[in-house]
């Protein structure tokens, strides 16, 4: 049964937070609940040493800690469970809570309940972080008081009381977060869908289940709401018939009747009526056609909400990207070092490889999400001069590259750490080369998250002499 949307009473109630984590979401939830008078228990299978940074962030907040274990009674003898979206829905502990008729919420669900402004949501297999950040920049440049959060940055629950009904809230939404939002039968007032390719199959089990989770971003929209769909992605384009509200499209390949498109190297909008040129493609500072698509994706909801085209153009021209997404760390003796650690699936790395013409020394590999890698291996064989592999997928990716079509096999090296990968790349690169960390896989086999992976790459590159 769908839970009715709206604020819920918290004062004096017992609340169990499941999964404190290191991304800030669990910290925000625990602080939010305690500030509203709930009696909070935090439980996480990781121990206090691993979670030290998050535990320290909650110093002084009245919390009962249950670290290094879960206890069934914390799930069944409570009034509310707030789960990290990273905890699988089929977890036996969450199942025990549901069997005991204890409601299960998430951080993003609480935000939708308590936020007085209806959020704008951005999702997609690739491009959602850049699109979310750029959309926030457009609204700020347009004079709107703007909050950006969700799967990017920390929790917005700490600031939810500041948000007025007319403010703008932009959320990057993962498939995990959207899966839980479906329980509330709610979707954002504007929904942006960038791409839809295989991802997180280790969690969702199939492409169909993954797509169904993503589709929650439009599934419960009202007739007055809007969806902005990538016309160039066949899987996303097919969602038109499933959107309850108005549908806009964006494309870098062809004009669209209502939306944003590229023609003659100009980014053009038909969102609010007649064709309106907004910016030149050359004004986009981010490399690659996929980033022009991200600009088009962000432009639609910004213009629909009232951002003036000139303000949007200023935001486009000044936007330098987000950390860990094709971030230029430095140039050393004619070699550029780029941090693309946020590339956690093969499609994202393929897009990065196609964005450059220089010879590439690629650092790739990581945690295996059970994704198909044949296209990834073929792109490496086609575009990469030297590949340096690390992590749990190194052997699998090596074999796939060897089996991919191509005249000659690129140089392939195996390393044990990101620091060793940088050192090997440094020794093998020549002036004019591009050393690219674009793993194509998640980071959880060796790192806390992709940020740690990117930060360690950056530090080692900065140490090179």
C-alpha cells in the first residue's frame, strides 16, 4: 500500500537509522530526526573506526549507537525505520520491520515529505551529476534561491526549514533513491532523464528492474508537471507514452518540436514558444558531445521555470564542471592528467574516450557491478594506446580487451594501487599524451567511494616531478 505523502510526526517517537555511511545522508537523517524530538538509534554493519568521520559529525547529538551489527529488535520495536538507499530493499532486517508494520522511509523520502518546494529531479545512467550541478548554476544566475542535493553533495534535510515554496530545489536522484520514492507515489515536478544504459545490475538483477526504478522519476507526476527526455537515447525516448505530464525533449542530433536542440552549432530552445537561440556550442567549456547534451538537458527545466535565456547562457559559459568528471589535474611536460573517477560504468568511460583525439593512457578497473563490457573493451582497443588495469575487474577486462576486434593488442599493464597506476602511466607517457583515470567501474573494491579514488589519483599526480 502506498504511503500518503506529507510530513509525519516525529517528536517522542523511536526512529532507527539504518546505514550511517560516509556520504553525509545518514548523518543528515540522524541530525534531522533528533532535532525534531525523535529518539534515535543508528545501526550500521561497519564499526566505529570505519565510520569515525560520520560519528564525529554527530558529536553532541543524542543517539544510541549500534555499530558493527544489526539487531532485529531495533527494526521491529521502533516507530520508524529510515534506511540508506544503499541498503537492498530485500534486506531481512527491513523485511522484519515491514512484517512488524513499522514504516520504512529514506532520507530522500523525508525530504520530499518535509520540503515546502516541490523538487526538480535529474536521473540517468550517465550525465546526471553534471546536469544537476549546471541546472543549479542556471537557477542561481537567474536570481532564484537555489538548493542542490540528493545524490550530489550532502543531505538537504539540515536546511529543509529554510526552503520556501517558491525556492528551487534540484536533486540528483539515483535508481536506489527513486526505487524508494515509488513507495510514496511521488515524483518531482520537473524530471530530467539523461541516458538509460545498463548499471547496478548487481543490485537490481536485470535491466528491466533497473529501468523500472529509474522510471519512478516520472511515474507519479501530475498533469501540470513536466518530463525532459533525451530524444537521442532510444530507451529514454520510449518513455514519452508513460509520462502523465507535459513532455519536452532534448537532442544534439536533430530539432525537436518542444524542448532544446543543437542546430548549426547553436543551442536552441523551443521550451516556452518560438525558437530562441541561447548559446553557441563553443561556449560549452566541458569536453565531448555528451556534455553538450547535458547542457541541453539542464536548459529545458531552467527556461520553463523562468530563467532568462541570457542568464542561462552566462551560466553555460562560466560552468567549469564538477570534481572527478574529466577534471584536469595538471599538465606536466606536455602530458595532461585527467580525473574522471566518477565514471563508474562502461558507457561513461566510452563517452570520455570519444571526447578526445590525443593518444590515451587509460587507468581503468574496479568493483564488478555485473555489467556487460564488450563495447567497453572494443572502445579501449580502438582508442587507447596503453591500458593500466587495477581492482577486482582487472582480469575480466584484460580478457575482454584481448578478445575485442582490432589489428594489434594495446599495451596492457596490471597494478595493485592507484598510486602505482599513476607512476606507471607517468613512465609510459610522452608529450602530447593524455593520462586518463576513467575506471568504468565502481570503486568499492578498494576505496570508500569514487571521491576517495579520484582524490588519491589527484594527490599522486600532484606529487609527480
